[in-house]
């Protein structure tokens, strides 16, 4: 059997902010077609790690390779052109743009015909393109709009009936869906999801689980940050656990779930048996309810 190619290969990546080491010598890899989850208590360094992988921040030490290429410190647009797409812990949509236009933004790294052709023409060429779009530009725009509609259709009645609605009019859960749709519009080779179900209720979380499972079945490589451990157990091929910026465990989901170091990181002390799992689940529920209350009142 052929061994899957390694997409992300991360070696001893470190990021410091003054006297705080947010990510401390973390190493791991993500193979093509895998779903790897990053878990850990709040403040463990998970989102900082995502920032280092997607060009939003630069490591102080270590190397990040994507598909064999050293991409350490590459800008987000450079990584996007290589097929790296992400969502954020706190949803980011363009409130005054429609759902369709928000999703179309995700194709920015794929544009061909609309890119400037003759730099010597400068601003005059840009003005001409704006006033008299070339046939190739019109065809590309039409094709991308059809693709965007197909991506939006993945979300069924949650987004399709609202395709022309401004994003600011959507519920919090639907804004999260728009952000994921925008990332999919890049046609990514790897999708990084930062707490995609945060603030979602049980039924919304179940819908998101099914969507991610569908993407996984289609062969999309996924790197996931998530606090809901049941969802992590269902989705993940491998789990990486961070605490205080350090990797404290990694491996198959069930092995990680029963690792004493992981239990201690979540609960503050070692506790085995069914009580442990119940307390982890209770902590997840409380955290999600707090997230939902915060977003409803914001």
C-alpha cells in the first residue's frame, strides 16, 4: 500500500511573545487525506499554532514544510496559492457583502484572466478592465459564480435561501458556515478549521460533523481545532494535544483520550474511570454554552 504524502511537516516550531512561550518546540505531520485534530485547554497555543502554519504569524524557531517545500514565514497569500485554506476561532465575514460575494472572495488565489497583464500600462489598464471586462474575465467570473453556488448548496437550507442576503443579517452559526464555504472556494489541498462548532447547539454541531465527514470522505486533508471531544473522536485519524504551548500527547483518538497527561491537563489532576469522561463532557458543554451566550449578546 502506498504511503500518503506528507502535506504539513512541522519541526520544533516555537513562538514567543515577550516572556511567554505560546508554542514551544512543537513537531507533528499531517498526511494527505488525514483529519488531524489539535486539542487542549484554553490558552494551550492551538490558534497560535494555526497562525504559524498559515502565515498570519512567523515562528521564532523551527521549520514548516508544505508538500516538501520550506514555507516557514510565507505570507498568507503565498500559502493560499499552494492550497492552504483556513477559518478562524472568531468568525470573519464581510458583513455588507452578500453570502455569494463572501464565498467568491475565497477564490482570490485562483484568479487567472482577471490578473493584470501588462504592468507597463499601469492604472490605465486597470481602468480599462473595469469599464470593459474582457471576454476571459466575464467567463471566469461566470464559472466562479457557478462554483460558489455549488459550494453554498452543500449547506442546504441554512445558506442556499440566503444566497443574496448580506452576511450581517445571518445568525452566528450561519456566519460560521459562510466562512467555511469561503475557505472551500479556494479548492484547498488542506483545510484548517479553528473551532468550527463554537457557539453552536447540538443540532447545529451534528450538521457540521456531517459536513466535515463528507469532506473527509472526498479526500480533503483537514487540520482541526475543536473542544467538543465527541466530535474529535468521530472525525480524527490522529490527535495532537497541547498544554502551555507544549505537545504533551499525540496518537490515535482512543489512546489520547485515556492518556493520564491529557486528563490532568483538562481536569487539573489525575482521575480515571467514567467520572473522568463525564467531567470532560461537562466542561465541554459549559464552555460551549458560554460561547453561545457571549455571541448572542454581542
